[in-house]
C-alpha cells in the first residue's frame, strides 16, 4: 500500500474511533444498545492477597494475585447456574513477581507481570486450561519488555498488552502478540500510544478499548479506542477521551458491550461501574456510572453475558472478594 493511501486510511479510521463519552439515562442507554447490567446483591470472599486479576473462559474462571511476599498465586473456579463461583479449595503458586494481569483465549492462558515491585523486566507466562478447569502452567516465564503496570487482553489468536514505560505519569506503550497453534506466543515490537498511568486494556473482536488515569492520584479517567488490522497491527484513535473521575480503572469487553470499574478515590471506598457500547462504526458510547460495591483495586472480566469482578477489601494484603453480574 502506498504511504499516502495508508495514511488516508489511518486518518479515516481515527475519525471513526473518535467519540466523546456520553452520560446516559437507563432508557437512553438501552436505546443506544447498552444492555443493562444486574449485579449480585453481595460480593463473596474467596481468598487473601493483593492485586487480584481475573479472566474467564465459558464457565471456567482463573484468578491471579500477589501473596504479599513476592509470590504469585492462582485459583481456578467454575461458574454455577445461580451465578456464584465454586473456587478450588486453595490457591496455588505459579510464579514470582508483582502486579499480575491475565487473559484467556480458548484454552490458552496468557499472564503478564512485573519482575520487581518497581520499573523493571516484564514477563509473560503461558498456561493451558484442562477439562477440570485447572491451569497447567509452562515450566517458566519469559521476558517480553520492561516497564510497569502491565495489562493483557486477548481475542482469537491476537493478544494486546499495555504498560507504563516508567513510574509516575508518562508514556504508555502497547504490544501485540499472536498465539501459535502449539500454545506459545510470539510478540511483536512495542509502540507508544498515549500518556498517563495505570493502563488497562480489553479486546472484543477487532475492537480494542483501553482506560487509564491522567495522573497518579484520583482525577480524570480516559478511554482510548483502537482497531486491530488484518496484519495484527493496531491503529489507535488520534486521541483519548475523558469519561469520569476516579482511580484504578479496569475494563473488560464481550461482544458489543464493555464494562468499566474504578475506585472513586484513593484508598478503600466506593467502587463504580460504567456500561459501554462498542458501536459497529468504531465509536464508543459510555453510560453514566453507578456504585456496585466498596473496596480497593478492582479488576473486571467478561465472557458472554457474564461479568466477574474481583477486588481487595483493604489496602495491602487483605481479604479478596468476587462480585458477579450479568447483562
């Protein structure tokens, strides 16, 4: 493709992806194609730890967290018909590190984490879900980059990862990767796509939606949309858009619906969610926010109509809770 033609196509796609977040009433949200989310009346404790993250594959759930001593633990669970999750009796150690994030595509698990508590090597660890929902992890993890606060999402054979280049507020970078037929992952080079802190990413089909903080404390939250191309590259919209205020955002997507969660402020307090419609023309419509729980460090996942959120009950190592919802 000639350079001028490629640039023209990129500009057109960026214009399609540029949509300002809109606060909607429930009726208008329904009219915009945003299915109403119904949360379970309460959350349930399932473990103790810090920095939890969760991913789903059908009825199987896989959760990862820090144990507070440099170890990374995982616990698998099964979604029951009443919307609760039956978790494995205990969590198991699978690696060492900090700030884990996890994605599942088919039966392949892709996990990323920091090697150290601060800026340093970023590692990925591959696993396979067996018929019992357990994860059979590869013998070792491998470094794919350096940075801080990694987040990973996957759809089909494509993996998208985002992270901070350094501490504080600064450059945000992304990677794409491809899951091979043998279950291994081949990573492409990284590129900068924005500036901010605490990025989190979701993928639905060919649509990528990322959320991040503008600063290091509670303040404006932004979303940034992108589209995966046929050659597995990603074209990001020309700019990000503010959709709320808060801290520690997380996002998941399933079909045309995405769900975003965040803390209202620093420390333990109200947890809020947004419903988001991913339009067929590449635009994004964000509904107004509502409180669904109280806690800290929320992370959310989605599979079909099922939403599963995990969070800490207090700062540092504390009780971990899951909260289920559906749309």
